[in-house]
C-alpha cells in the first residue's frame, strides 16, 4: 500500500460522528500499513469551487490547443485527480444531508470524475480509469438507512457506489454511524461503528 486518501466532509469537527469513526479507521490503517502515505483532505475546510465555464472547458475539452490555453484553470482538478489516481485506498467519510451528500463532497467529485483521466467512453460503454483501488465509505446519518422503512431514501450509499463504479472502483466497503439523532440508538452508534471498522477487510 503506497498511499491512502481520506476525504472528510463533515464541518462539525469534534462533534462529528463520521470524523470520529474516521479517526479510528486512520489509526487502524496506520498500524496495518505504516509505510503508506496517509493524505487527509478536509473538503469542509477547503471550500472547493463549483465547476464554472472555464474550468469545465479546461478539464473536458478534446481540443489540445484549448487544453493548453486553459491549463491554469485545470490546476486544482489536476492536483485532486493526480492524488486520487496515485492512491491505493480511498476513504470517503461523509454525513447524510437532506438524504444525499453535502455539496462539498459533490464539488470534489465534480473535480475528479474527468473524461480521459478517470473515465472514458469506448465502444463497449464506459471504461473506468481509476481501477485497481479499494474504497471505504464512512456514512453518518441522523436516522437509520441500512435497513427498515427509510432505506429507499438513502441517496448517499447508492450514489457513491455508482460514481465510484463509474470510474472503475468496485471494491467498496461501508461503515455506518447511523441513528445519531435517535435517542434510543444514539449511545450505541459509536461502539457499533468501531466494531464495523474492526471488521473491515484492509
Ligand atoms: C443540513 C443537515 C441535513 C441533514 N439531513 C439529514 C437527513 O436527510 N437524514 C438524516 O438521517 N439525517 C440528516 N441530518 C443529520 C446528520 O446526518 C447527522 O447529524 C449525522 O450525524 C451528521 O454526520 P456528522 O456527525 O459526521 O457531522 C442532517 C444534518 C444536517 C446538518
């Protein structure tokens, strides 16, 4: 294992359930893979930009002259994409917000899901170019979505698995810190998530 990339999304610092789980996971990964470089990218603190017209052209144009002319606009996307492609393991640690992912995480995704870099269209359909990596999702939610009546309203895990599959990452495990807003479940959220981290195949 050469490099591990952790994308941390919750802005809630020490109060964050997803970040607490990610701390435990980071400690386990460091113990198991002391040689690996561990990059922690805090997209809540970084305020990644939304794609604008120029950036979109810079990262998706087929015209080499335009790509060259606009290359400064692709700098951040290039950096984030290189970082992802150089990593063997990707950890995405995120809260559920309004049944989906926070826009800070969507901004990161929009900057790294790039034609010619992390996917390409070929005659057979889509070819994911970020293959050979594993991913772990750490998902925090106020309610319970792994099972029960709210399961169909989880637009976090299905979306993340789909977009990772789109770029070639199919080996995905999930740890949930769920029920943080449910008084009868809240005390068990952290211990249950810790046990799930222990059970991960790393
Ligand atoms: C803006 C916002 C929207 C939220 N939307 C949902 C939601 O749709 N479903 C849910 O179960 N919890 C929702 N929650 C609760 C969070 O998912 C919950 O507090 C979770 O623990 C947040 O992760 P964190 O502790 O890592 O910040 C929402 C919280 C916030 C702040």
